[in-house]
C-alpha cells in the first residue's frame, strides 16, 4: 500500500470491512496499486491498522469484482489482463453500453437530455482549450448519464464494474489530439441519436465508439500476451 494512504476509521464507514474495501479499491482503480502487484494479507492489515479479518473479507469482495486475482504460485495480485481478456471485457462493455444507449433513446427525461447536451459542450470546450483532464471527466460523466437515462439500475451497476476494471489498464486514449476530435464526433452522433429518440442509431453509435476504443487499446499494447 502507498505510505500516504490514510488509516481506516470506523467513523468514516459503516464497518471496518467497508473501509478496508474502499481504500483498497480506490488504490487499485486509481493506479496506486499497479496491475501485477503482489499483495500480502498480513502486510495490508498492518499498513491499514486493522485485524486480518476485515482485510480478508475486503479481498474476497475485490476478487469477486475481478480487481484482485489469486495465483497458485504468486499468491494474491492486482489483476493484470492479457490481450484476450481485455478484448473480452470490451466486447461485453460494447454490448451493455449499446443496450444502455438504446434504452436511453426512448427513456431519457428532458433533464437527462439537457445534461448530456451540457456535458457535450463541456467536452467541446475542454478540447478547444487542450484540457485533457476536463475532457476525460466530461466523457466519463456523459457515459454515466447515458447509463442512468436507460432506467436500468442493474445495467448501470454492471457497466460501472467493468469500467472500474478497465481504468487501471492504460492511460486515456484522449491524450492524442486527433483522437479527441474523433471522440467528439462520436459523442455528437450519440447525442443526436438520443435527442431524436432513435434507439437503433443510438446503439450503433455507442457500439462503434467502443469498437474504436478497443482497437486503440490493443494497438497501444505490446505484441506479447500481456497487454501491459
């Protein structure tokens, strides 16, 4: 664990296990604990100032989410995806987000559509300023809003879980200016489909966007089996 990570406090979370889970999950998703990093239950308990029981319970939850993996020889490690595994996750995400876009096209409220319009403008202005961080945040919020607009809570939760697994894999593809411009076009098409209440067009736009992202991810990886 990074030395700067705070101690878990019962006053911050409902239970100690919830606190341990939250701290470890944040460290993995935000890249403080890198893919392939080996973890030890005793060391985590000591670092966080808790007993081994809540650490063990938190680890089980993180394993069920795919963020931690147990290997017979290496023990517990932060999940590191192969090229095949990465592609599999993106195929699932493409299907689920395509479904969310289809549902959003028929279920989005006027407020949700207005939110999507504002987020698109936030993306456009961030691109003009060359503010990659702001554009990344706006695109993330855009996707989340589309999922919420689908009206399907279980679908939203599944997509959120996949998104968190992928956040640890590679930096954003929006570092490239040409990619940012292409991404804007993708979101403009998706927004227009939802505005016009066209579910077929919305699903197609989302799926095309996700296919391009996968191609970029795989191109950025090595030729080895490991994507990292």
